[in-house]
């Protein structure tokens, strides 16, 4: 189910809120948690009910392994560590199982194709339907297993654990939540009562996120698609417009999803971790990854980078670890050489940034902030091309067109994205015969770029939120406008990952 759909906005979300707070009036927490789990599974399996057994088996298997690790730890402590390290064996089994399932659904055909091209063989490819959100809930459960191995988890009930994994606002596209962030909030007695202040904050954040997705990101997506769907016909102007459009689309799309997820959580008195901190304000790549998809960066740091040795084993080992982490990040985002290349580019840029910061001579140069931002933003734009391209070769053809110097007028295909019902209504209202669609495109780009660079992000605004008539009207207008624009349903970009 999509946040930006009529069934979610007009049926699922109101039903969920009413049921959640009504059942939380009962003395026992179990009816409310069972209701939440049932709603989350409905949300997850709405498009394809075959997804539900997959996530249920994943939840059951990982929960069993975590409990076995807890029992093994108690047994080993009782025997003064004379027993075999069963916890480590169980952790290894859990990691192999989770990564194996993820590999089968997401990477099997990719590796068969690449292996076939290397060996000169043709392997039979199977039709494998990628379950929604499998990368997210797999990483979330791997973190739980590792924390269980470290002795950092409690003896949660199966119902609590299932709600932790399947909690619908963060299930499909994050944020990647840890057990100690969510389960204590599900247990807290004060969170079982409707909080009108949280409801207002949540509705405000949800409305702004919905507007980001429906009114802005999807429009930029239509512009970007013109170029990325016809790479071989691109000139430099088209490549530049498409590249900038995708840069803004992916920001607004993923940021909008995260805003809506956090807003829904806030309505239910659940504080989910923020995933965005104005990432396009970053002055270098390390700064960018401290701001973009923060919970993925946290996961990769805690459960990959630090176990590999982090920065504790010398500079060379540190740089190798950084590259490995970004290779995993690229592969996590998608099964394709273009994603791997994107990860390599970001890893190399991160290593270069570390080297510059570690060099006293280079640090003395003190380049101005505007130059650091410009270089970082240009790098992000170029690397997003490979993230969006259908193949690595297509990405290189796109970059070749971008730097070919073949500039010309903006093609009609880009301008047609602004042939919107709202524009038609304004034309009739002001009796405009020939609207300047080029001016609209330029203005739309500049306005949104300036907003992501200079305005506080929605999470910051929500933390300082004070209910006022102006904010109420603003949120209501964005919400209603977005709902009336839901006819062309578009999935979120991170649903593909």
C-alpha cells in the first residue's frame, strides 16, 4: 500500500488511528499490538499477499534464533564459559539465512547474468518477484541478531518483536529502526493515550511530506524521465535538465516518504529516528552521508565498518574498510553494475575527503564554503546519473551527452510536464493564451533548489511546531491539494531498493 493513495489516506490511516487508541484503552496491551500487527501485514501485503508468508517466516526465524542465543548465553555463563560458543554459531546461521534470502530474491539473477557474461555461458534466469522492503527489514533484523549476540536485547515477546519488524510506517522504505528505539515506546503507558499535540504535529508533517511527493517529486520525475528514457537522443541541455530534475526528485521523494513515516509515527505517539538533515547543504561527501539516509549510515557504521576494524588499524585498512562499506551500500540499493559503480564513486570520494582532512598542508588552504558546497553538489548530481540509469553503459552515454557541449533549446518534452490542470485553471482565470512553460520550468527548479538549500527541513520545523491558524490552513491546503492530485499514483523510489 502507498502512503500517497486514496485507500491509505481515506481508509487505512483513520481506521488504524481509531483502532490503535481504542484498543489501547483496554488493560492488556496485546489486543492493540495484535491490531497493529494485523494492520501492518495488510499494508505490506496489499499489492501482493504472497509477500506476507515471507516476512512472517523471516520474523519467526530471526526471533527463534535470538531467543536461542539468549538461552545459550545463560547456559554458557552458568557453565563458566566451558560450553561451546553456541551464540556465535547461531549468529552465523542467522546472518547466512538473512543474507541468503536477500541474495536469492534481489541478486540471484544479477549474479547469474554477470557470471554468464564472464564465463561465456547462458544461465537460466528465474522470474523472481522482489518482496517490498526486503532490504530494510532484513537489515533491521540483522541488527537485532547482532545485538542479541552482544547481549544488548531483552526477552521481548514474539508479538512485540513482530510489531518492531513489521511496523508499517517504516516497513517499506525505512527509517531502519533498532529494537531499543521502538519496542520501549510500544510498551510505554503514556503512549497508549491520544495526544492531541502529537496528532497535530504528525498531521502537519504527514501533509508536508505528502505534498513533497505528490506535488513536487512526481513532477520532477516526469521531467527526468524524458531524458533518462531517451539517452541516445540527448544533447547537453537535455542531459543537464534531466540530471538536475532527478537530483531534486530523489531528494523530495525520499524526504517526503520519511516525513510521512515520521508523521504517522508521531500521530501514534511513536518517535521514529530522523533520516534527513538537509543533505544537499553538505560541504563534503562525509557530511552528505551524515545527513542523507542517516539510519542506513548508522547501520553500516555499527554493523559493518566497526566490525571490519573501523579506523583502528591504520590508514590503509581504514580506506579499504570505507570502500567495502560503500560497495555494500551500492549493492544494497540495487542489483546492477551501475549501483556498484555509484558505491565505488562515493567510497573513493569519502576516502579522498579523509585524506584531505588528514593532511595539514591541504587543510591550510581553507577553501571557501561555497566552493566546497559546489564541488560536493556537482559530484552528487553526476553520481546520481549512474544511480538512475538503467545500465552502467547508459550512465556513461548520459555523462558523455552532458559534457558534449551540444547545447540547444529545451525540448518540448520537458516543458510538457508543466501542462498541469492547475496551470490550465490559472490560464483560464487570468485569461492567458500562451503561458511561458520555459519560465515555469526554470522558476520551479530554482524555487525548489533554494528551498532545500536554505529553508529548515520539515523535521526541524516540526520540532519547533506551535499550532497556529496559519499553519493549520497551510497544512490543510497542501493536504487537500495533494489528495486531489492522487489520481496518477506513483510509487516511492526507495520501494525499489
